[in-house]
C-alpha cells in the first residue's frame, strides 16, 4: 500500500449530554490509502457514523465529553485542531456524501451556486456533473434541488464533494435512501472514483455492498474495529466471531427459503411446516383506481389529478402471503392504504373476509406507538375489560416478548421490540388480513431476519392472509408465496416467488433483480 | 399568479364586507344617537327628530345598510359627525401620516428582530438575549411609549416627543414628510421628520421585534439542524456564512407570516401611540371619533385598516413565494 491519506490511531470518543457519557469509540485504528475504497461495516449503534463525523471534525461540540487519539489526514492532525484548521481540512482534504440526499441540498439555492460555494469553477462544476452521469449539466446548474430526483441529488452531492479534489471521501450509507436500481448506479459511480486517487471510506451496514465495492473491509462492533482485511478474505474466511454472525444473518436472492433464517444462537433449523391454505379469499382488490391531485395547477390553483393506481387486480387467500414489490412512487403504499381502508379507491372494489378490518404493521415502529402510553394499554385498546390482561399477555408471548413488558413505555423498548409490539397490537384483534408496510427496511440485517421469521411464523400458524409491501426482492422472496411487481401504478408481473426471481417475465423485474447486491463468494476468488 | 390575484381580490372584498357588517351591527346596538351628537345636547326634540329623518336613521336597519353599501361603491363614506367633513376626505388627510409611522415601525421592527435573532443564534447559550426579549415583550405599549417620552424627550431632550415635524407650513406631494423632503431636496425637513419618527416608531416596533425575532430565532434553530446546513459546514464554510447564506432564506417563512399578523396588532397599538405622541394620523382620528361616537368615521378607519392589512399580508405571501422556489402562488 502507498502512503495512507488517512491514518487513525487509538481514536476514543465519549459522547453524551450532561453527566451521561457513553464510550462510542473505544480505540479505533485504521488507515485508508490513496485510491483505495475501504468499507466500514457495522450495525446501527456500532459507532461507524461517529468515525465519519470525527474524521471531518464535525462531532457535535456540546455532546463530546472526551476525544483522544490521532487522526492524520494528509499530514494534518484533526483531533484537537482549532476551528480554523478544521474548516481548512473540510474544505480541502475531506468531503462527505450524506445518507439521504433529499435534505442535503439547500432548497432555496441553485445547484450552481452550491457547487461554486464548494470551490468549483464553472467549467469544473460542469465537468463533474457530467462525470457523475447527469444529463445536461448546464440545466442542472441553474436548477433548484426540488427539480431533481433522489438519485440525481446524490450525483450532485458526489460532484459537489469531488470538485474540491479531496484526499478522502466519506460516504455514509449513501444508497440506503435510494431505490434499488438507483443504488446500483451510484455504487458504480463511487467505484469509478478510484481512478481519481481519492481514498474512499464507505460506511454501510450491508456486507453485500461492501464486498462488491471495496478493496478492504473493516468490521465495526461496539466502537471497536473487530476485523480489518482484504474484502475477499473477510467474506470468504472471516476471523472475528462477529463478522461470521453478520455474514450468517445476511440474506439475498439465493438464501434457503424453505426454513426460518438463521439468527444468533440457532444451530439446526427445521423447515417451515406446510401451510393449510384456505379456500376463501382473505382480501380481494378488483380494478382499483386511485388519483392524487399532484399535477400542474389549473386556473384556480387546483392541481390536476394524476393516476397513481391504474386498475389493480390482486387477491390474497387465507394463509397466503403476497409481496408487493416496487420502487418509491410506484403506488405500493397507496395500495396498502386502500386495502386497509385508510384511503378510498376512486374506482374498483375492495372486499375483505371477516368482520375485523385488516391490521397494519408500519415501517417506523417507534413512530407507530404513542410515546406516553404503556405498551399493554396500546395493544389492548378497545378490548373488553375482563379478558383484556390475559389477551395482552398472550399476544405479547406470541410475538416473543415478555408479558411483563406490557407496563413499559415505548421509549424503554428497542426498535425490534417496538416492531414486535406493533405486530402484537395488530394480531390481538384477530384479523384475517395483516398488511405490512416495509416493516424491515429500517432494520439491521440480524433484526430484519428475526422480524421476517416472526411474521412468516405467525401467518403460517394463524392462517392469515398477508400483504407484504417492500422494495427488497430478497425479503419478498423469503416471506411470500407470490410476488406482485408494481411499476408506476400498474402490476407488471405476478407469480410464484421462486419463479419471479429465477425467470422474470417483465423487463422491469429483471432490472430490479439485477440491482440486488449479492455475496458471490466465487466471484471474489 | 393570475388565479392567485383573482382569489385574493375576492377575499379582499369579502373581508371588507364583513367589516362593514360588524361596524353596522355595532351601530345598531350602541345607544349613541348621531342626530343628537350633531344637534348638540341643548337642541329641542323636534330638531333632533328632523335631523334623524334627514340622515335616514328612522329607516329600518337593512335599508340603511343597503344605502350605505351603495354610497360606499361610489367612494362616499358619509359625513363625519365630529369634523362635519366627508369621511373620505378626512381619511385622505390622515392616512399618509399613519402609513409613514407604520412603515417606519415595520422597518425598525424587522431590523431589530434580525439583530435579536442573530444575537441569540451566535451568542450560543446566552440567557441575556432571551431575557431582554422577554422583558421587552412583556411591557405594555402605553408604558413603553411613556417611558420613551420621559427618557429621550423630557429627561435627556435628545429627540422630540410630539408631532410630525418642527417646521411650519410644509406640504409635499405624497404626504410622507421623509419622502417629500427627499423629493423636494430639503435635508432640514428630512432630518426633522426622521427625528420626530424615532420615538413613536420605536414604541410600535418593540412588540413586533420581539414576536418576529423569536419566530425567526426558532426557525433558524431548526434550519441549522437540517442536513443541508451540515453539508455547508462540510464544505468548510465558517458558521456565520452558514447562518447568513443557508439559514436566513430558508427560515424566512414563519417570521414573515408573523410580521403580517403583527400588523393587525400594530393598528390597535397605533391608537395609544398616536395619542401619546400627538401624531396626527388615523389612530388619533379614531380615538377622537370614538370619544364622540362618530360611527361613520370609525367605520371609515376600520375599512382602511382592513384594506391595508389584507394588502400587506398579500405582499407577505408573495415575498414568501419568492423566497422559496418550491412554492407557487
């Protein structure tokens, strides 16, 4: 390896408000060479984002209780440097690409001015916008951010970072907020930066992405680097137990779907028992059409209607799980809301079996719980008083939570426990249909695997009809019997999961499949 | 834009119409008799009755109201009971002085709000700025007006404490002394008019500055936590540039709305301030008209205030739209 552009030695950071300080980084050491892509892999709370902020000197000042060690970027020491030096480091040496590009550009400033502020001459700005694959850079320079899509904004962010010719580029989960097809393009773009001689620190929770992109992989766990090695070696023969656990929890399009996913502590796993599918339909959607007022404004300021769902036919049998896969703006969440009765269709029919309306499990489990009510009270809301407590205890046990947690507030639970509580709240009404709106997309892999197992187990045991809305084909294939692919308000493909994944008929499905990151261990050898 | 202006024009007429209904209803409820006010307390009952007939006060209220609306459409607001002049003429005479005062108070208040908000942002964790704002916001206007007079006129004699100008017989085309002085090239007039403006404008500006300043400070507080502020810091920009270039424009909308709302409150304060500083504007006219239950005059002032309020808030909405490229009228 050439002279490293960044060398981090014994970086220790305690963060917290007032007296409560937690050791977020406990002696981190690593280096990034020029033109090298290093992936920093870890789950949420592992400290990986803190490392990125520390390298930029952008840790929130009032939260830093202790910071020691050394971060040298191109010979300049960052730890303990004065604000002026830090600004200079940020301007010349280290740039960052954010997790969510949607909010990262100033909405009231043109792209051109924001690039100029970043130190770009006009020609330079145009060149870099073109290099990131943006069509018509001149038009983009004059545009305001809201005219651009998420993928385009992330390209602008990358161009904005690269015009400064930094020695190090920190990309903190730059693709998690983007659609899968866009994600693949952005990853290609990051890979192409290698030739610029800029070192890239790519922060991610997904080993698959890391394996496909990076020269080296660092695995971060509880503020420590537990593994540091060439990407192929870390994937093929991980040394640390934690790396092995991360690899085992990971699922993709080739994971065994006949049995529950392996989670921590499980050795031998029995396959799923066959489901006795009901003969009746639990949920039927017939030619559902929905418009939203989102088009250009008319004379009186009213927006023209735009068709978001265009004649959707979808049927789910009792005990069957159907995954609805699509990218943002495809109309998949609207369809779920119509099935739930939260939204009414403009045309078409929705019929459900049973007297209990379908229950919904939302993406943001913590936000779906009222913060000041105990879990039990929220689960048992509206049940008859005499049997309420036993019902709550039973529902909590069913989702794998201790019944004693009924008295706890949502803030005392972890994110995974909150999602389990939400499932319990949905199940206690004994619905015939469960609607899941991206229930695992905000979760780390090991947690996502647990929740997938739980949902799969419950619908098999209770004979529930389940609609599983997701953008992730790998998760869809694991949980669902059938996959329906939604593109711009139309169902472009529908069929048995394995068939859709192995031999897709629609071009759009192929595109989605190609974009799913894979851990091809053979390819790395 | 055309649609927006059409909708707002419709709203404009609707609000003014509601003002006329309210004031007319008041007229029917208040036991004041304009005929008695015109003829004087010593006049015989027959005279009063004759005047009542002339004024049309014996007609049913709806008929009086329709007649009033018809006159209003022709620009006739009736005759003031107190000044015996057409109300429209009185309004034309006093409006420029009030517009000048309100304009000065708006500019001064906005400037103070900016200073307060930036002071609170940049002097982080300073309780002093918050305390100052709280104190300034809690002083009632009649007290602050009198304190200003006492301190800067009576005790220090730095600034004049009453009237619009210290020069006799000055008339200009616009009616605003400062602008007229500039137009006619009279620095003495401009100087004297500005000196007279300072204290009443400051009294009106204080509550405005506190309300708008707090709104701006909290909007800035949120904006500077947005990811794009972090992006700006990531480019190595110093904090003051992050605040000025990325903060202010994005935080402009809530304080601008607050500015529009504050104009309504300022009209109420205008009565006290113009009375205290002997400022010959609509507020003083209103105080005097109220004292002599001069309902046509009160109605005229209410309509004028209503119109100015709506126009100003329309301007605020347009400025908000210009500030945020995502918004469309």
